[in-house]
C-alpha cells in the first residue's frame, strides 16, 4: 500500500520551494497534477503546474464522480476552483506520492484514500515573515494583485486555525525558518515512514 505525503501550510510559507527540494531528494515520489478553473499565469504551462479547465469541464468531471476534492475561492476576480481528480494518476498499490494542498483538501483526501495512507507535512512560518515574503513575491509580478494577496493571507489565518488543525489531528509541524534545515527534517520524516512500511 502506498503513501501520499501531503504538504500544507499558509500562503508564502515556502511550500512550493520545499516541494521542489523534496522532489529532488526523493525522485521515487510521484506527483499528481491538480486542476483549476483560474486563469493561467505568465510562465505557467498547462499540465505542469495545473490542468487549466473551464467550468463546463469541472461540471462534467463532477457528474462522472471523478472529483476527489474541490475547493472554491471567492477571489477579487471571481470564483476560482482547485480540485483533485481520480483520472488515472494514482497507482494505489505500489507508488508513493508527494502533493501540496490545503487543510480542507487534506481532509477530503483522507476520506477518499483512508487515513493511514495520507501523511501530513504541515509547514509553519511566523505571520510577519509570511506577509513580508508574500509582498516581495507579489511586487515581482507584472501586474501585482495586492488585494488578492491580502485576502489569501487573512483567509489562511482562519483556514489553518489551531482549532482546525486539531480537528484533523495535525500535531507535527515543520517550522520553516531556514529552508535546508526544514527540507532535511521533512526528508527524514519521509524516510522514517518508508522504513516503517519496509
């Protein structure tokens, strides 16, 4: 039986960078591309960061019972959907996976695949530091969307509240003060879990 290592954390906690580093250290971990209805951003490629689809395609996948989990965000640009699809990307018998998601998507994945298969990897960063990182990143965009950045920051405070973390049984945290140290600890956790199964 395979494991799904599930990276989570508030926006600008370093999830994407950590994900890339863990993938380099653990090339045996397979990845899953999730779907979104949000517009494609500059530098993104369809099928790489996400599968970019329209609302009609989402509805079709829902009707076919293929959507594992779905999140809708009411952004300043309208509703954006992000969702994981059972589209043949998962080999439930032999492969281990590395994914990024939210607390809500983690819950749905646990319900779909079983609690014993989903290994939570929760990344934490002090809020002031997170806000600085978010602002720096947004300033680098051709058309910065500061209102959306602020909305996400506030929404994450609510979504990843202590009550919500406790409700889904997340107790272990990886504080991302220094990237390589955080990556090392997560890598050790993956090796430990693999060793338990081996």
